[in-house]
C-alpha cells in the first residue's frame, strides 16, 4: 500500500529534492542556533524556506533551473573567495591547506549538486519534448 508522501517523491529529480531539504534545514537551524539573528537573516529565511519546501514537494521546472544556476554561481564565487583567503597566508601552513581543502571540497560539492540539478532538469525537459 502506498502512502500519501509517495506522490511527492520524484526520483528523477533527486538532486533538487536533496538540495531543497538540506538548504531548508540549514536555514532553519541557523536561525534557531544563532543567539540573536539579525532582521535580515530572519526575513531571508522566512522568504526562502517556504519556496524551498514548495519546490521540495512539487518540483517546478523553472525553480529547478533557478536553483541550479544560482547554486552554480554561488559555488564559483565561493571557490574564488576560498582562493583569496588562501593567498592571504604568508606561509602555507597546515591551517592554510586545511582551509583550501575543506573550502574547495564544500564549493565543488555545491558545484556538483548544481550541475546534477541542471543535467536532470535538461533530461526531463528533453523527455517532455519528445512526448
């Protein structure tokens, strides 16, 4: 017997659903764990979390494209930011190498998720046009 939640699971869009879930959870935890969140943080979270949750459940193609492109741009920007921080070290200590390995690992993971979202959405778009 199938449950009601099964109709909201889209295996062909697993990257997007995973990203929406993790991003929503991270934003909510940021507000909860921050001792005094700023008004901007609360406003940003209260606007973005409902959009991510709607996307998690219903998977609108336009939002998938926007999520993928924005995550890709943010990941590219953060790659350059990590490189900038790394280049500020006068001597390349173990702390500098930890910064670049962890920072680039995180940003390249975001880039891989963005590419996964865009590739899956492109395949879905081709499949719908073929029908």
